[in-house]
C-alpha cells in the first residue's frame, strides 16, 4: 500500500473541524477518497465540499463513535461504497474543560472523555480491522497527546484516555504486524484548535505547532514511509521523523517509544 495514494481510501473521525478537517483535506489532496465521520453534519458537509475539489470521493457520516452498532453500520456502508479502508485515522476526541482535581469534577463528564477518546477509537478499530486483516494490508493512526506520557493533574480524563490508547496500540501492534497491518500513535503537539484554545496548558505556550506538520506525518504514514516505526509513539512537534525511521531501521531498543513501566534498578522483580 506504499507509494501513490490515488484511489486509496481513508476514514477519518472528528473530520468536521480542527485537526481532523485538515487531515481530511491533506489526504484528499494526496489523492485518497475520504470517509468523514463526526457528530455535526454541517461541519462534515463543509469538509466534504472542499475535499471533492481534489477529484476524490468524499462520504459523510454523522455518528457518535461511542456507539458500537452505529460505528459498525457506518463502516459497513463505507466498505460497500469505497471497497476498502486503507487508512483509519482515529482523531475524534474531547478534553477536560473543568481543570479541578478529579475528586471534584463531574464524574459523567470525566467518563465522557474516556468513552469518546478510547472507546470511540476501539469501536472504529474493531469495525475496520477485520477487512484490513483479510486484505493483509492497512494502517491505523491514533491521534494521541503528550499528556499521555507527561502527567498534568488538570487533565486526568484526557491523559488517562490517551495513555490507555497508547496501551491499546502497543497491544495491537505485534499481532497486526503478522497480518500486514501497521498502527501508529501520532501526537500533534500544541496545534491551535477550538479544543486546545480552551486548555490552559496550551495557552501557556508562546508558540503553536503548525498543523501542516501533522498532515505531512499522516500522509507519509498512508504512503508507508513510516512503517518501520509502527507501534511507536511519534511527536510531530518535536520529532525528525526521517531520522526516527532511520534509527528504527538500524534497530530501536525493545520498548522504545512505547508505554512501559521503568524498573527502579538492578534487583527490581519487574525488570
């Protein structure tokens, strides 16, 4: 599936606005047909109207990714109309907006973040993977966050959901590799979006990461250029992806750029 993307198909969740919209446009520009998922029909329609200008097919599906049956129905429709999903981008996500300690926040809102970011990604993986495994090819990108690996008490739901997503990718990477399917966690860094502009941690920064870096990374993923780092965590706001791929070809240490428990030293029974 590497190389030219013309005629290939991508499914992007959260495609009606923010990073998801930019990713959809970037993949369409590269020649991929796109299936656009999100909660708001108007945003999806707007993204689709821009995508078709590149001569590709653009499908829109308003859906709540937390609902397994609804996700399954959408994926079945996409497969029926486009023939395959060569790239799945799990981008739909929300964050804590109440930055109080977790024992003070609204519990239902806390779980909503987990269900959207983690269960939504799981639902899409579960719906798409059988066709990828049967075809012996495919790629999945989970849009992750630096909060997954660096604790921030203000975003316990968001951080927990993204750390769990890292763990899910790690669990899937080995089995999927045997079927020709690759999976990646890509952290955009501080990209200016509606969501990030409501997060104090983002507003404390003086510089924003260009969304073009994220688009470029996902397009390169779709082309197969980043396959040597499948199963690894990538941070486009800091990484030189070409160098990281070269390091991977030379051999990265076991567990590098994955979620791991570090032993305290010699004699640790968990080492």
